[in-house]
C-alpha cells in the first residue's frame, strides 16, 4: 500500500519538476510512516526549501529527526 503511494507521488513530483509541494510533503510523510527516516528527512528538507516557514513541515521534520537521532533524556 505505502510503496504504491510513494510510486505515485514520485511520478507526480517528477512531472512537476519538483514543484508540487503537496506531493513532496505527502511522500516525505509516507516515508516516515514506512520507517524510511532518512528519505523522510530529505523530503521534508526539500519542502522547506520551497516553504521555509511552514510550521507543519518543521514540526514533522523535528519528529522524524528525533526518531532518527534520539536525544538522551
């Protein structure tokens, strides 16, 4: 199910020359759900290049980054 979604979003992103911000965000989110944290982080960073002050993207990037590199408590 997830792999088909990633495939479709990737096609949409390619067709838009990486300008479809919603598809970029959704693919990054799906990668995080799949446990593909490195790909998710890269995707959210790409979204932030287009929308640097998007708080939802910043929040998702923070969550995934913490999962990838947890801080000791």
